[in-house]
C-alpha cells in the first residue's frame, strides 16, 4: 500500500537534515573505502589482465571517461543544493517518476553490493583463519553476520566516526599495495619494463569491450560524494573536490598497480598467467617478491578492507532510505535524525535489519557463498552502469532547460561523451552478463532484469502517486528541503 503523508506537513525541513563536519579528505576516504582498492587489485585486476595486456592504458581511458561524467555530475551538485545524489539529480533532469525509479534502482544496486561485500568478508575471514591455523570449522556465514553487526553498530553514530575508521583502514591497505608496486617496479620483473601495456593500439583486440567493461566496473564510489551533502563543510567546494580526487586517485592507482602486476609476471606471460588462474596471480607475485608471510598480511588487510567497504555501503543505503522517508515514500519515522550524532539512526537500524533478514534467507537457502557473491556483485555492477548512464542523460536535459550561466562543455559535450562511453559499457555488459554472474541462461536473464524491474517499480509508484494527486509526488527528489 502506498504511503499517504499528512495533508499539511508543518515539520520544518531542517528537522530532517543530517549533521556532520567532514572536510574534503574525510569525504574522500569515506567514498574510496567503498571501492575496496585492495580487493580490486587482489582480484579484479588479474581477471582484467586475462582479457589483454593493455589494462593500464584502459584504466587511463576510463579515468578520462569518468572525469567527463564528473564534469556534469558536479555541475548538478552546485546547481541543486539538496542531498539525494542519483535520486535527486535524475528526478530533476528526467522527471519525478524517473527520479523515484532511480532511487529504487540505487537501493537495489547498493543493496546487492553490500550483500556481495558481506559474503566476501565471510570468505576472507575464513581464508585468513585457514592461512594461520590450517583449517577452519566455522562457516563463512558466521563471519559475514559478525561483519554485518559491526557495520550496523558503527552506522548508528555520526558519520565522522565512520570516516575515521574508514580513513585508517584505507591508508593501511593502500600503503600495502604501494609497497608492492614500488618493490616490483624497482626490481623490474623477469622481463624488465615494457611500454606494451601503455600502448593504446593494444586496446584494439576482440576483447576490447570486456576489457573496458571490467575497467569501468571498478570505478565506483565517487558518485556517493553527493549523498553526504548535509554532512560536509562547504558542500559546493568539498563535493566536487572529493569527486575529482577520487576519480584521479582510482585511475592512477589502478593503472600503476595493474602495470606492476603485469611486470611481476613478465609482459609476455601476464595474459596467460591471468587466464590460467586469476585468483593465484597476485598471491604468486607476493610469494615471489615478499615471501609466504606477505600473503598472510594481505589476508588480514582483505578483511579490514571488506569491513571498510561494507560500512561505507551501509552508510550510503541508510542515507538513501533517509531521503525517501523525508519525502514520504517510505514511512516518515525512518527520517528521524539522532539528536546527538546527527546520523540517520532510524534508517540505519532499518537497513541493518533488512540486511540481516536477507543474509539469513541466503544462508537457509543453502546457496554456495561463491554463487551468492557472483550473482550479487554482477547485479550491482550492472545497476551502477545504468545509474551512471541515466545521470549523464539527466544532466543534459536539466541544463538544456536551465542553461543560464551553464558551461556548454560541462553540461552538454562532456556528459554526452560520458553517456556514449557508459552506454557502450552497459551494452557490452548486457551482451556478456554470463561473464559477470555464473548461472544458467535463465538465471542470467533474471539477474539482468533485476535493475530494470527496480527502475520500473519506482516509476510506477510515482505515476500512481501523481494520479492520486498525492502531495508526496511533489516532494519526490528532496524538493521539500
């Protein structure tokens, strides 16, 4: 049943405003933690190398693509001084129904993402215990539930507490990868250095679409800067700075780290090594250059990396839930702000409870943890591409209607180029969904449809509210603030 708020809402919008005092670097670390850089270097990059040796230059290309996207995205953050991110911006550009559809899609995308992160956490802790003790009698899901409980508690408090935890974990995991990069690049690997991975002509192989797809897929998190608008100092400056810094850091970090991994195996052998066993490429490099103990250290850091990523995702989901409750789409009690911490504690508690129910259901289903992780991460991957494409389109439409003072480059040309690139990635993902998720054809089709069903569901709810003449419809997109 659709919610109907009171006809006359006399509550001041500021009563629902979250509070915080994050600066540029606090916000930067908060959103970077979502991406789990160590997990990307340890897992996704080796998979990417199996599709071609030009991974470093592919990351440079995606850095340019995401910078083009950010030009339009940050133009919206300056023009529309409201939280809500995708929900708000897509609603402003493509209309309230698409905005609400985008919010449902965002909840679904980030929801599947945190499920994947929690499952991976359980696997990582179990593997950590095995690496030290030789065996583990405790199943993965026990550790996944403990991880959920930890982030559930932390999300209750002020965002600055989360930022401190995330910053500490992020600095440690990034430092570990940087040390690996320096040692390998200083050593030169078995074949020495080569410009082959940096040559753009090596991108043009039959696998170019897949190579770029996986490169785009790990550039997530930067869009979450806008969801914290009420919790940062001087948001019109802090959000754009954090957005660009995140994109630049990820592009440079992944490009250099992927090159170091290629060098560690030898440029001529890297693709074959990654194809044969991508899961062992990084552990083998660590064993070669640092010894067996290094893999145990990385096993510990993978656990803390997943803690940081899960906490960041829990915070994002809580803030989307808070925004929807402020607008009356979800029950108004979820919009409550903690009087001391300034956090969306009611939304955070509810999100944690929903995740607990989902986790228990998955455990009871008896599904393999690897199948759950593959399916959840694939849906999240696809949903994020769809959100980025819709946002690029929304920027173009919004600034064509509100062009006063707008830069043609930032609000038309750059987002149009970004939409073309992201659209190509989405098309490639649609044609190769079986590479993102391991499932029978029917299962692959069903998982592919999840994002579109969520998007359509939000559109339908908005249209029903509009037809009823509900005041909730007018508030869609945090317009009451």
